[in-house]
């Protein structure tokens, strides 16, 4: 590069003069420095590009306290508006959703509290959010029945994790539920670590019931070809990661195993790369594996996903406008399949 | 506390339905979970409270890449609109401002670059921002002359760091400059570590010039009673911290030394408390010292200040509306002083 | 508390005068301040206590780049010396072990590299470690055969994740392998997210082979009662966590589901609590759930596990001396079972 | 690079078999993976190289809770053994040293405490360390007298920050004091932000005393040519940074201003680069400025300095052995100066 190539874009300073919409501010971030605000603006651009691509399947990785943090409806709306196509999540995220779906709640609290007192009161803490134990117990019993019902219907045939969430979603009635919305909109939710959550303990409860003829069987590996197949068939693939862990890894590995490599990637995390763990690994690193294409639009936003993600969604919503309709590759494929 | 006291406020989920202004989204953050988004919303509430208080002096601590990140105009506007009263900063922040004030620029770049090539090209890197060396050299020579001029005028009398920034601001013409705006609006800028920046090396250049009769003398300790005096006289004191380091410490220590203790505190940082360093220390810890009152409204937002701060300012700007005029305690005091 | 209760233990300053053994330094950490070094010393004390308890089952959670970082033999030795009783890990950790077990290697590299070139060369990067693709391919084929063999033997019966690792370990010959050592020493390795790793893609390869009559079936939920049963039967339970994610969560949840609550806990992580995610959550928070007892000895060490863990192990090894023999509750139980 | 160049050094796994000295473990870290443990081992190698270089001046940057964490004697011993040549620190670090030098103490405590109660008891908290207010008050009065004495002696002439610490050290008697040891051993301690600490408030107390004829005058800029001169004259320069902030910046800037560029650099920090702040900036970035040579041996260790630094010192101490004598460039220069 020549010297002058490094000096093409002077930083324009952000101007806040009166009321701004989220995207008006984001547009300024874009022209400003490329530090934090610039990276967030880049994430918005990349998400917009994914959405406007004719044939890009959008994977959303959900981990951490998405629901306790108040982002349940954001995710539900993204599903209903077809602004995400596939969800890969932790068991816990869907448990949090399920708790609210069967009438439970998360409560605003604080972190400088007496945990021994919370224990005495049967209140569970998630940083500064509280959940009463009875909400978990209600979930346990309602879901144990659902497991029995699903198992009966399956009659010995195993389920993949996405079939499991589909069957659960089918049996929920809460319109605000992520699981329900995904069921209604044919958006698959994969839970590669479904066992590592209350869903695992509910299974124990369900399996231990007397006169249980059919026990729900989730085949740990059964969803592998399904996720990889989506990557393989989709002309393009993009991911948005909230947090890290298993959901991020599963999407990236599927992009590799399907020999496609991601075309777009946005990761929002506070994890850092130096430990060698997957959650904080740079997107550059994924290029060496073929998980992401070298030419992919990508950015890593260093921040709490639960603060950053709503800005991303609000900005995209504003850019697309009220009349935007997305007919994704997967939805078209599904309709074509039904037509046949 | 009774059990029910822990379960008063269920988390309301954020709804993004069409275009939202920054504060409309922020209001939703407020009703949502108290994790990241909730803490940012709390920060906005606290800043609004400070601004609406009749008699609260607002200290802004600036550290890090505020200007390279494109936030120069935000700070300048806050000064001109009297939405901050006192600035405590690093030398580097004001050097970045000065570079642009004398015609230099910061340029958007990248971090995955060849630093040896940048060195060869005399381009300095600040994470993913570049500054050409000639902009520093221009600063060196212009400011060296300014130093000589100030020294001549002072004729041996020492300056405090806020007098230094005042004299510099007086000699700048760029309306967008933080230093200039502060000079015009009588907002003091304290630089407790002024020496640890290009200002220190400019001094060396200035002092080494032949025929130099008067050398600029900044008395390291001279601003101590001034900052403390502001805390002491102000009926209430609040701080907003971008980053950490010396600026945060100076404000907190002044609140302690003046025996007032802060009434409001917002800290935006990625630093963490476990090292025992000041920058990441919790605001609770400051209560033990008397740096902050036990009853103070306070919040620590974990995030990159250079992404988070514009949202805070945009939200406050929107809440206050176009007709909001703030006549701060310090400004009133100044006018009263002049009237006498 | 009275004032004097806060002032009981003055900080003793560490003295490094000549050669020190790891534990000699650690003993000084103990008497020094309670910041970083103090927390590491506390971790050593807690691990020693767990080991000297007659009846404490020790769970080791492994996540991240344990093997690429060179800690494979440390883990293998802990298993062989019975200094850990149960391992809960990610699929990736055991894949890394398996790669070396079938003749592959991890190579020291750097992070400031050209990932596009690595991709071209079929070299995978884990931060600053490289693995050649052929080592993965070798694993794929060897393990695909193993899967077929295991499936044939099982003849339709499903496996739990710990049975899966046991069967794999049985078929490996490398004495340095974690999987092999665990097999030989009857230390169960649970992989609650076994699917999220190369093991999942090997399954795909295996299942897609022609003439495949039996396909390996891992029941996602089958290990739940096994882990919980260990917690329930063990008079005491302790955990040491390297990293976070699924392994930490599984151990904690099992301690909850078994209504025991952990008696000891050491977590080594760089994650932080504010996101609400499990990996960075404080140990105090786990008390509210009943995952850990309020009275438990516990400490969270903020650091890269891959730097901190060897110090912990070296210190414990030194304290116990060469003659220490641990006959753990689980081993005694196993022998009693065989005797019957 | 050819493919085989990436695959030269397979990771050797660490073996902990019986008691190990700190350096025996460190030597294993060296041969292991290049993640955390590998970076720490590299730091030890670099420090050893600096020490064995005939003509390398070693700058130690101290920030954060070095003394409260129990590392005071480590620093004092490094000074007395001539294993560091120049110290650049924060005011706070030297205040902590001074508190103990005049009979005060830091006390081990906890972080989950009632800060309002601590305030009531006049106990100051530094994360999990307590300091009683009376220890600060004692310091205030003793040092205020010292200031008066120094000022009297100076008779109007200003001091540079290193002269200030020299004069203070001269007046202390505690052999374990960093300030005293540095005075005795002719190791300069620079405090570029001396004002941002109790030293600033002591100055206020001192200056406000009646009948005060001479007030201590510290010229903020006076130490600039001194630090730069050391860099310029030293054939080679290396730095070890504990934490970040002003001390790191001052050393790096001096290496730049003196047109030398550092030859060696070790930084131990938990800060991260993405904010654009100096403390977390990569060492690669410093190359673009000329603060460090492109060819310099350097490493950044991600960790709590207060846990990592003792391992570094213990390892170096062991490697050098009891008979190692270092006659540094600066010491030789000083003796030559006296001889003339």
C-alpha cells in the first residue's frame, strides 16, 4: 500500500443536535472513527446486507441471559418478520423462554444482595435478575407431561434437537414465546447442548415416572446433517452471534463441514481471544479453518450483547422501513417443497 | 427484606416496532432487565437528574481515544450547551484535540496492519486509527511558540494545569476544538498528568530554544485547591467517567478532600475490579473512602465508552428538548463574581 | 463487625530470595494481600482440602484450549493419580486429545499471521497454535470405524455421553491420552455437548457409510441421572473449573438437582459477571440456587486458566508429597461394587 | 512461508511430577503451547535477556495495587539488587509505600462488605484490602513537614518528579520502602502524575500552613528531559509494565522522543486493545510510532499483574542464581560521573 492509501478517510466527528433516531446516530457512527462505535455501525451494515441479499440464510446464535435481560420479544419479532432464518441456542435460553411461556416471570433485582437469603426464599439469581423457584417447578411438571406426550406420539423414534424444540413450540400457546413463534414460522431452533439445562432435569423427572412406556429420546447427533444441510443448500450464509459458546461453535463448524464458509459474520461479545477458547476467538481465525470465507463481511463488536443487540435490531428495522418483506431462501424452499 | 420485595418488578421485554428515537429505545431499556441495557438506561436517568438539579456541578472525566473515535464534537457541544461544568482529562485527549485544532486529522484504518510499514511511512496507529507524523510535528512547532508566548506573558509566574489549558484555548481559533470551546465558555479543563503527553515533549522543544528567556512553568500541584474548591462550593457534585485512570481518580479524590462526596456517578468502562486498580474499581468501593456518598445515584456501565457515550448524550439531548437551558452553579457563580 | 475485626491481618510482603519451589511461593501468596495472588493461594488451599477430605468427589470442568496449550499430560496425570474423580468437558477438548492419541500434533505458532495462507495450506489456527487438516482427517476415518465398532457391539442400544467416552478410551492405546487414562482408571468423562465438536461430524461420516447396519446412538439425556447420582451419593462434592460454559453449568446444575450443593469450588476464568452469562457468574450467585452451599470454601481466580492451572497443580503436588495416596469415595464405591 | 515452516514446533505437554521450582515449571511452559503459559515463559526469557545484556537499561512501570497486594518487598529487592534501573509509577503506588514507611499497614479483607460501615469506621477499601484513615492522616502530617523541609532547602528552586521522590526517600528510614531503597541505590523514580494522589493533597495542607515561606514547587515538565536522556544515552532500553496508564505511556513516549525505540518489552495487563486506550494497546501498535523497535523482543501477558509478576521475578531470580551481579549501564555511568 502507498502511504496515501492509509489516509483516505478522515474521522468525521459525531454531531448530536436534537432528537435522533437510532439509525440516524448509527449513520454518524459509520462516518466516525472505526473504534467501538464504528464497529457497531459496521455490524448494522452487515446485518442489513444479509437481509437484502436474495439468498442469504441468517443464523442467530443465542447464549447468555437473553430472556432475563428483556430481549425475548426482540427475538420473537425477528422470527415472525423473517429477519432470522435459523436459531442455534443454549438449553438455558429456551428454558428462560419456556418459563415465561407457562406463566413465570423474571424480576429486576440487584447483584449486591444476600444470596443466602435468596436461597432461603427459593429465589434464583441471574446476576441482577431473580426467578422464583416455583416458576421452575411449574415448568418441570408441565414440560414433563409434554415430554410424555411427545414420546407417545413418536413411539420410540428419536428426535433431533430441532425436532424437540419444534414439538415443544407446538404445545405452547404464548404468542410471545420464541419457541412458539419459531414453530409457527418454521424457523428451526437447534439446541446442540439441550441436555445442559433444565430440559435435562425435566427428562429425568419424566423418565422416572411410573407406567412410563415411552421415554422421550433425543439423539445427540441427529441434528448434525440438518444444520449442515441448510448451510450446504443456502447460496449464502451469515451469522449473528450473541455471546459465544456452543451456539457460535455449531454454526461455524456447520459452515465448515458443509464446505461453504460463512459469507457474513457479526459477533457481539466481551470474551477475548488470548485464552484460545472459541467464544472470544477472532473472526480472522475462522478463516484458517474455512468456517468463514476470507472475503466475508465481518465484524466483532466488543460489548455486552444485551446492550448492543437492541441497537443493531432498531437500526436495521429503521433502515428496512415498514414495508420491507423478506422472502428468505429457506422459506421459499419450504413453500416449494409443500407445492410439490 | 420480605420475599415479595424481591419480586416487585417483572422484566418487560423490549419491543422494536418501526423507527425508534434513541430515547424511546432507552425508555424501554429502563423497563427491561437490569443487565447491560438496564445499566445504560440507569446512566441516562442519572445524567438527566444531574442536569435538572439546580445546583449540581457536573465533572466529565475524559480518557482514551475520545477524539480519534470521533467524539470531539460531542464534547465540544456539551461544553457550549453547558451540559458539563468541569473537565478532567489526560494530556493525550487534549493533544488529539489540539492536533485537529491546528489542521491535522485522524484517519480511519484497521488494526490488522503492518506496523513496520506504518513506521516507515511515519504514520502512528491508535488501534485502528492512523495519524500522520507531520500532524504531530506541526503541533510541536505551533505549540512551542504558544508556550513561549504564554511564558512571556506570565513572566516567571507558574501556571496550574487548568490555566495552561485556558491559555492554550485562548490561542486556538478552531470553533470545534474542545480546548477552544472550554476557553470560551469558562469551563475549566484540568490535566493532572499534563506532562505525560506530547505537551511534555513540546515543553522540552520550547525550553531548549535559544534566546529563551522565559520558560513555561506548570506547577504540578497548583490545580489541587482549585478542583477541590469547586467540589467544596458546589451544593452537589456529579461525575461522568469515560474510561478511567488519572481523570477518574482526580475527581473522586477531590470529592473526598473537599469532604463532600459525590452525589451522582456514572462510569463507563471495560476495566474490572479484581486487580485492585482504580480504573475498574466499583463505585461501592468509593463509598468507604467518602469519595461518593452512600446515598448517591450511581451506575457502572460495562462497555466501550466510545460506543456507549453517544447513546447517553443522544438520550439526554432528546429528553431535555431544544428549549432546555442550564444555568449551572459554576456559571452563576462566575457571573456573580463578575458583577461584583 | 467491630472496627478491629477489619484490621486483623496486615498484608505481609512477598520475599523472593533465591530459588523457590512453586508452593514456597504460593505459601507467601497466602500471607500477602488478598488480591490476585491471594486468590490463587486460596484456590490451592481449597484444592488441597478437597484432596485431603475423606469423602469428597472432585469434578474437573475442562473447556477451551487445554490440550493445544500443553496441559494434556497434567490432566492425564491427575486422572492416573486419582486427584480428580469426574471430568465434565466440551467435545472439542476431547477431540484435541483424540487427535494426539491417533498420532496428530498441535504446533506452536503465532496469532499475527495470514489466515488466508493458513487456509490455503490446510492449517487450522487456535489462537497461536496450528493443527494440520490431515490430523483431523485421520481422526475422522479412525473414529468413524470406532463408531461402527461401538454401534455393532451395542446393537441398537443407546449410549450416554460418559459411555461414549469410555468406549472411545477403550479403543485408544496412547497412554498419554486423557480419554485412555480415564478409561483405565474408571474416571467418567461426561460430554454434555458432545455433538458440538468433530465427534458430531464424525458421526455424520459414520452414519452415511453404505452397508451401515448399526448407527451409533448417543442419547442426549442419558447421562443426567448418572452425574446427579454421583453428586447425590458422594458425601461431599467439589469442583475445579477451567474456563466455563457447558462443563461448569453441568456440574453446578447436578449439584442442585441432587439437592446437595457443592462443598468446594474453584473457578479459573477471564469471564466477567455483568453479562448475566453462566461462565462469568460469581460463585456467590450459585448459592441462591443451591448449586453451592453458603458455607462452601470457594474462590474465583481471574486469569487465563491455561497459565494458572499448572501453578495450582504444581502447588498441590508439592504439598501432598510423593507418598500421598488418595482412595476416593468413587473408587472405593467401585471396588465395593466389584467385590459384591 | 512454506507450509512446513508453520509446523516446526509441536506442543510438548507440561509434566508435573513431584516438587518443581518456579523456573522448572516455567521451562516447561516454554516448550508447551504458546497460549497463556507460553506467553508468561516468553516474558521470563525476555526479562532474563534484558538482565544479561551488558548495556540495557530496564524501566519498570508500576501502577495499581502493587503495595496493597503484598509486592512491596519484591520491588524493593529488585532495586537493591540492581535488577531494575528506573521506575516510573503512579502517585498512588508511592503513597502506598509511604504509608507503610511511616508505620501504617494494609489489611487483608474482602470485597463483599458493607462499604457504608467501612466509611463509618474510617476504613478505606482497595478491592479486598483495607487501610485505616489514621494511616493516611499520619502520612499527611509527617509528609507535610517533609515538604516544608525540602522547600526550605530548595529555597524557591523547583523540583522534577524524580527529585521529589529522591528527597522523600532521603527522609525515610524504613529499609523496606521502595522510595528509600531507590534513594539509596540511585534508582530514579519518576511520577509523571504525582499530583493525582495523596501527595497532591499533602501539598495543599503544606501550602496552607501559616508562616510558610517556602512552598514546595514541583515543575510538571522538569523530568521530561531526564527520562528521555536516560533512554538516549542507554545503548539499549527495555521495559516491564505492571498494569498500564501513565507509567507505561511515559516510558514508551520517552523511547520515542529519544529516537531510540525500546529493544525489549514485557507488559502484564488485563486491559484490552479495542478501546483505543493506551493501557490495553498491543505492543505491535507501538512499533508504528517508533516507541518500540520492530525487531524488539516483546510479549504481552494477559493476566492480573499482581499474580503474574512474582512468578516472573522468582523465575528470573532462580535463573540468575545467587552469584549474579549486575552492573548496569546507569550505575556504571554514575560511578564514572563521580570519578570525574
